């Protein structure tokens, strides 16, 4: 029975073995694997951006501003009737920059003035012209003044600008300061003094420092003067200043300035005057000290002089008090043009000298309160070859120019100014000289020892301005016909003005001069005008 079961099990196994042996072996053998596994990337780690903000900085930054004190003290010159237009406020956005102004005064004084402005901040053209003349109450007390000036500026590339200027000027005076009994018959042509001057200037300046931090402004100027006495003068000036700023605190400046003047009088041979300066200085500024130190090698007609330039300022209490001290020396170029501008009644000079001035001073300046600034200093001022003016006798109507070899003076100078935006401006200045020992002359002929000036401008309402000017000085010494010294009387010249804009185009103005009707003489035998007034209209038009 067991044998039968074993046969029954072996029969199927034999059949399976035979079937396996009988399979087709020509086919390529393959293996098929079936699986449920699917590959998945592992999640990447993410950066957490949730951070804690830094703590707030509660320290207050210290901001230091270096704003110079804005003071203006105009140089005192012989006063004449010269109305001045209202200064255009560039910060107010006034579009009508071109204007015509005309008027008339009581001393047979016609007045006309015009200004034209074209262009923009980069390319500009300005033209200015004016004329005024008067006839005084005294015989031959007449004068006239005409001015024409054109200015132009144009860009040269991105960072440089070319500029130029042309000007024509005529000044006419009469030598009326003489005794009519001594000269009963006088030809007006003999006492006429007329100066015609042509001037030109051109130059180049960089609006931004170069890649090496340099600033430069080379310029060349010339003038040609001719008077009615066959005298001519040609002047040429070349100036090449360069500044290198290394940082906000430290800067270096160097330059070359050369001047040449040739005067050709009718009675003598030509007079040549030349001056060369090479200024070199370093400027150092911090919140505690401001120092400028250097020297200027100079050649005055070939004679060498080394001029010191040292100034120092020490701020105290945040610029409310600034201690200042200095020792500076500089030249004023001598020319017929300069001398006739100081005293128009001179004869043609037979020589010309350059004036060298040296100032040694100490004092204080600063800001007392908001808008209120001051400056006061005292020291010794030395003049070398300064011009003095003496009457030419016997008539005394003309003046001779004498150059004082050496003159020292104790000098006190003060300035005070108050500015309240565009509403109110007041400025005043004082110059006091105590003249000492001299070499050539006995006295400082024609130099006032005391001069005070004050200027006020007040906008009391919209379109309504009030202006006022005052000059006070002690009379200068003059040499009489006998050779002795005498002093002129003091002077007070008070002026006032009124300007009112009717609308954007039209305005009226008036000016009153020498209100106190003070009779005084700036130069011996030449009396100033008494009370006089001038008024007229102003028309402004858009560009």
C-alpha cells in the first residue's frame, strides 16, 4: 500500500522534470522583480529667519557746523549821489529778474538803470547799464557816471565752467574846489576830469573737485584807461589759484598772481609797474581751533619780500566767543585807475608805487544770539608806500600824489550785524586809526582817523521796504598853502530810502540823501552836496 502511494507522488514530479528539459533555450533569460518600494527625497533643513531685533541706539550724535560770521563793512570812499536798486533776493524765487528803473532828482539829476538776465544756472548772460549825473548848487559842482557791463557763463564739460566779463565806464568830474576870485576866468575844459575805462576778464573754474581733490580757477583780467589829458594806462593781471583739500579739516593752497601796469602820461615817459605774488598756505580746521599759516614770496618791481600769513581762531562756548589773532601782509597794486578812484581830482601821477600793508591784531568775534554777530579786534597796521593826497597850490583845485615811505598806526576795527531772515538786516562797522611816526611826510594827509558806517534794510509790509545808510567820520588832515597842517571838520551823512511794489511789474521808489543838510568836505576845498532827493518808477518783466 505504501508503495502505491510513493508511485502516485513520483509520477507528477517526473512529468515536471521532463517539461523543464523540453523548454526553448534560445530566448534570453531575464529576471523580473516586482516590489512596492518608492524612492522619496529626504526633507531638507530650512534656515530659520525669526531673529531678535538689535537694541535701539539712544546716544545722541554730535553734529558740528562751521558757519562763518557774515559781516559786511563796505570801504569808505568819497561819497556821491549814486542811487542803488533793491537787491534781488535769489532765495525768494523772484522770476522777474530783468528790470528798467528811471527817475529824476532836485539837483537836475536824471537817473536810468536797466538789467537783463537770460539763461539758467549753467548757462547765463547778464547785462547791466546805468547813468546818473547832477549839477550842484556851486559853480562847476557837476559830475556824471555811466556804466555798462556784460557777464556770461557757459559749461565746459560736466564739472567745469567758463566765465567772462566786459565793461565800459565813464566818470566825469570838474575841479570846482578853488577860489573864484583868484581864477575869475576858467575854461570848463581846463578843469574837466574825465576817465574812460574799458575792462575785460575771462577764466575757468571747476564746479566740483577733480579726482585728485583739486580746485582751480585761473583767470586773466585787463583794463585800458584814457583820460581827457592824453594819459593812457594799460593793465594786465594773471591769477592761477589751486587748492587741494585732503580732508574736511586740512587743505593746501598755492597760486601765482602777476600784475603789469603801464602808464603813459603826456608830460613824462612811460611808467611801468609790475608785481608778482606766489601765495602758499595750509588751512586746518577743527571744532577747537582754526589755523591758516603760510607765506607769500613777492617781487615788487623786482625787489623781493616774504609776506607772512598767519591767522588763528579759538572757539569758546560754541562760537559765542571766538578768540582771533593774526599777522598778515599783502599788497595793493598801484595804478592810475586805483588812485583816481580814491580821489578823482588828482593830477596825472608822475610815479606809481605798490602799497604793502601788514596787520598784527588780536580780538574776539562770534554770535551773541540768533542772528546777532559781532567782531572786534585791535592791533598795529603798517603801511609802506601808501598814497597821500595834498592840494596843489596856489589854487589848490588839483591834488598831487605823494607816496609815504613808512607809516605805522594803531588800528581798532569793530563790526556788528543783525539778520532776521529776509525781514530785517542791520550792519555797522567802525575803523579807528591812531597814526604814529612817519618817514616821508609830517602827517597822514587825506586819511580820516575815524570812520563809522551803518546800513539798515527793513521790510515793514509785503512789497514795502525801508532802507537807511549813515556815514560818520572825523575830518582828515590837509596841508595848507603855507605848508602848515589843518584838519577838516567832521561829517554826518544820513540817507533814507523807500521802495514799494505796486504789483509784480510796477514799483515806485524814492531816496533822500544828506537829510541833515550837513555841509562837509571829504577832500579840502571840495564841498559835498547838501540835501537832495531822487525818485522814480521801476518796471520788471519776465524773461
